[in-house]
C-alpha cells in the first residue's frame, strides 16, 4: 500500500480536469459584478489561473515575446504572441512568417516546453523566422470575452468549428497586418488541424493567405480512434453531458501543489503522458504540468464524439430543427475539403491511438485540389510524441523543418 502525504485537496488538484455543471443559475458570479453564473462555475473560475506561463517560459529560456490582443468577430479576446531571441523582427527582416496553432486543452506554452534548441518554436526563431504563437478561445491565455462572463454557459458555447471559423482567421489577419506580409505559413497540431480545415473549407479566401499548411497528427477524421470506446457513454447518456460545458484549468494552483508534492505530481503526469508517448523524458514533466491542461469546452469533446459515430468531418449537430435553420438540411453537411487549395504536409504516427493512420489517409485523399499533399508516417509514434518528448525533437521536428526550409 502506498500512503500519500500532504493536503488531500492539493494532491487531487494536479488532475485538473473538472467538469462543471450549469443547470442552475443562482446569485452573481465572482468575476464581474454583472455576471450571473451558477455557484460552482463562479467558484472554479475564481481559482488562480496562470495566464502568463508563455511569458515565464520565454524569460526562463532567454527569449523575448510581445503579446497582441486579438478580438474575434463573435467577441472572444485572444492573446497572440510574437517571439524572438535578441531583437524583435522588423518588416522583411526574416526568412518568413510562421504561425503555430496548438491542440485541444493546450496553449501557446506547449510549443516551448522542450526548451531552447529542442522546441520547434525556438528552432524556427533560431533559423531566422518570424514566429507567432496562437491561443484559442477560453485557454488560460485567452480567457476573456467582450460580452460574456467567463463563468457563464454562453462563454463556453463553442466547439473547434468556431475556433476554426473565427479564432484562426482573426489571428492570421493580425499577424499579416503586423508584419505587412501577404501570406504566412501555418503549423498546426492535433485539433489545430481540424481548425485549419474548417477555415480553409468554409472561408476559402484564407487559402490565399497561406504559403503552406504543415499539420502534425491532424484530428479531423477520427472514427477509428481507440477512444471510440470511451465515447459510448457520451452517445448513450447525452442528457448527462448537456449540462456540462467547461473544462477549467487552474494551472497556478497546480504549480503550487506540484512544488509541494513534486514526486507525486511528476509520477502522475509522467504516467499519463507516457501512455500516449514512446519518447517521453521525465526531465520535461515539470515544464509540462505548468502548461497543460489549459482549459477548453465540453462542446469541443462532444463534437469529436459526433465525428466518431458519424464517421464524417462535419459541423456540430444541433438537432434536426436547428440544423435546418443553420445548414438548410436536417443533418450537418460535410466540410467541403475540395476548397483547400494550399500545399499540405501531414506528419502522423502509425501507433497514434487518437488520430489513427486510417483517418489521416482519409483526410489526405479528400484534399483533391491541394497542389501538393505530402504524407510522412512515423512507425512507432503516438499522439503526444508530436509535441512532447525525445521523439518530437529527434524525429518529427527534423522532418518538419526540412519541408519548411526547403
């Protein structure tokens, strides 16, 4: 028997994924005096949230950054970082501009956790690129809305469709405006791949704003994922999950708890991540638990459950009546991927339990109007290997950089 010493509340906090229920509306929230939220959401949203983790990592690693405020068409306030080493890039002073988009429950911090010389963001900076790091809505860096309270159900009423339709275009426009460039290169991971496909297929004018799309483990067609077995409860008892809407991140609390109970925290994160990685290095765990999970919407997860069971890459299913109003038909139409007209490079793992090779190949086959689709498989790699661990640096990033710099 293993006995855990210390505050049991702190020992539980490193798990961090708390499903919050919003069926009742009682009293005012704790964030703004005009907020009306149920008490549980108000309490969770009042917990310390380390929203400046990217700044801290940059300072620790000897790099610099500037945060830009981006407001989407539907009112979400996003934080977009431009990073550099010694001197902020000026117009036309770099090899090109590249925007990095993270995956689900991640943030801009995740591009930095492997440290100088190893993280793909730092390597691109060192190679002379103008590097920008995106933060999707509701992550710890973009936890704000012009109208909605962050503890309200309305704030969390989105999936990766809205992130692709609103967030990614808004950040691309900001980068191009700030750099006075016509086009940039987009590097995405996991859910970021779904966001990119949403943008390029529903707002095809953004194809003209990209030089190319580099996608690592793009999570678009996921019906063969191992996690389809875990999706059964979501499909069988949907009423339970209709009232759940947020996955909160309290990273500052986590950092404090892990400093107190470092070995326990390190073991938890290492075992969790190592289950989805063949190249995880324990030495990076202390940087990882300070960066993730970064928060997200339950609707993002439910949208993926829909993709698993329908075997289609399509917008969110709101039910027949609302679908008729939104889409003109009773079921959501598939995204028109034939509108994607930029070169696409896809890196994927043959042992990925989340984004399986069959789904990746299916995505590639749908990009019929892309001038070039290149597929790079990795025999042993799983999902986390594309962002964390030795495999990312030793295998994946070498290939990604080779295609970016050619």
